[in-house]
C-alpha cells in the first residue's frame, strides 16, 4: 500500500510522529510538507526531536489568506497525486493543509483517511472548524480520538467508515513525558527557581487578529498571578508588535516571554507548571494528559472531555472567570478518555484494512 501523507504545521508534525514509524514498517509512505509552518522553530525542530522522516516533497506554500493558501495547496497536492499515484491520502487535524489534501484526493477519487476526525467546537467563526467539518465529509476513513467524536460523525451521517483509534497525540505525549519531566534545567531557565508558574500559549486568529481582542488578551495576562511563562507564536509576536503591545508584556515583572519552544522543552514546562492558560487545541489536551489544570481562552472547545472531567475551564477572555478557575482544587478523577497511547498502530491497521 502506498500512502501520501500531507502535513504542514506544528501540531501535525507531532501527530504524524505517532503514525509515520508504524506506517513505514508495513506500507510505503510519501510525506508531503506543505510549508504552512516554515520557521525552524515551528517545523525543523519537531522533525529532529520526534524522529519524523525527511519529507519526500517540501512545498513552500505558507503565507497569504486562508483561501489563497488552501487553493495553492489544493493545486499542488493535485499534481502530486497525479505523479505519485497513491492508494490513499492521509491527513491530520484541522488546518488548511488538511482540507487542501482531502479535497484534492477526493476530487481525484483517491480515498482520504482523516486522523482526529469528528472533533467539533460548533463555532463556525473558527477557520479550523470549517476545515474539520469539510474534511470529514470528504473522507473515506474517519479515525476518531474518542467515542464522542465517533457519535458526532454518525449524527452527521458522514459518507466514510468511522473507527475509534484513540488520540495519536497521546502516543507521543506518553513517549516524551519521562524525558521532558527530567528537564528541570528548562524549568529553571524559563521560570527561575519557582516551579509555581503559569504556562501560557495564545495564537488563535479569534484572539490575536482582532486588535480589540488582542488588547483584552494582554490586559488579562497582565492581571494573572505571576510568574508566567509565555512562548510566543510568531503570529502573536507580529500582532503584538504591530499593536505596540509587546513591550507592555515584556517589561512586566514576572512575565517571561520566549521564542516558540521545541516539543521536549515545551512539554518540560507543561509538566512542571501550576496551570496552563491557552487557546490551543493540542495544549488543552496535553495539559489533561499531564494532569495539569487548564484555563482555556476560548468559549468553546472541541476537546469537551477535558471540561466535562473538571480539568479544563473555558473562560474566553474573562479575568474573573480565569482567576476563579485557577483557584479551583484539582479534580480527583482522571479517566483515560483519549485512548491508551497505541493509536498510531490502530491508524495503520485501519488503513491496511481499507486497502485490503
Ligand atoms: N508546542 C511546542 N512549543 C511551543 C508551543 C506549543 O512544542 O512553544 C506544541 C504543543 O506541545 C502541542 C502543539 O505544539 O503539541 C500545539 O500546537 P499549536 O498550539 O500551534 O496548535 P493547535 O493544537 O492549537 O492547533
């Protein structure tokens, strides 16, 4: 079996790291990097740290609006499908690379397998939500991280076959956790001697592209308890600079801004944090997996189980809600809602069954 895998941004490199190895042991994989994330700190370091194979095709299609980017990727993947003649196309998550890959393959009658199928925030203002829904409905094989995702897809009467594999990020998180936890040097470097810090990430378009929301985000962060460690996504740094807000954060006592971190360093900071404050999908889930309380700077989430179990609170940009969430005791129960860390192998088996 020959599989064309299309990935393009940071969380997809993490997800693909769980599948590429087992896939290459049993099938042929042609890896395509669309270049949606191209900086070394958002791309190359993940290939190095997570042992991802070197992409067979590297496109440089980052930048531009969502529609421009998706259309350039659509055309490029269509050409690659023609040249590579794969039996299936594999995509992950909810980015422009995901949708472009899925649509190009569906148009070419190549079966699409979607990892992380069935996730919904039910917020159509998010570009990611549109990408998720459209990709699921173009897919032949829908590989779900949880039972609730599979239920959602059945309710939507998707065309393809639905299977629950567990979440591939769990595989990677479990593998890296011991190495990350041991990196107390990273904690000392970013957070000083105290381990009692908040780890912050924020880069959703809904929070950083709108100047009014961006101002609200900065006010919120300035009012949170410190120390606070904030590795800045390049998009967020650029928006803060443009709005003259970067120095307000960088000059505040106890707020430590950093460049985007590699996966191991970031995971080290996550494991030793008092709590995580984020608008990232992946980071909400990784906080859950590490049993670290999470405060989410959105009013919806596709990772519902993290909220239902009491480990995550959706506060949007409301300071009172954020402070109250940070005061809550840590829940006693921590169920295994996203699988057992062997999702990558199940994804490969499902692909082979589809081909067989
Ligand atoms: N991450 C990282 N370094 C950072 C911030 C995040 O390695 O400085 C990792 C994080 O552990 C997770 C992924 O990047 O695996 C999440 O990516 P992001 O927040 O960009 O995307 P989302 O999950 O929101 O789509």
